[in-house]
């Protein structure tokens, strides 16, 4: 895929993004990842397409991310298929 189908974004981790340990909540991490994926898909196939998330294969948290940290999130199109919802 070309770079037109990739996106990089940055997020400042705020207290609203944190769990009770004061680190990034996994649900917030998934939200930011899905936003990046949607942005990459929209850029690749157009904003008028009806996009659908098929699945999240894996998420790996390697270390705790404290409030105040700046994280980089990358989204890219890996595969394009047609899908029909009945």
C-alpha cells in the first residue's frame, strides 16, 4: 500500500484516559487505535464508503503509559475486501 493509505497521529494522555493506576486505560488505547484505522481506511477508500470493522486481531501493551505522556498511533490499510451485511 502507498503512504496515502497510512496515517500517524499523536495523543497526549489525559487523566480522563487513565485507569485507577494512573496509566493509560486499555479501552482508551483501543479507541485511539480504531480512530487511526478509520482515518486510514477513509483516506484509502473514500469518505462515502460504508466502512465496517471486521475484527481486532491483537493488542499488545508492552509497558504502562503514564498520564502526561505523548503517544504515537499509526493506522494503515493492510487488506481491502468486499463485505455484505444481511
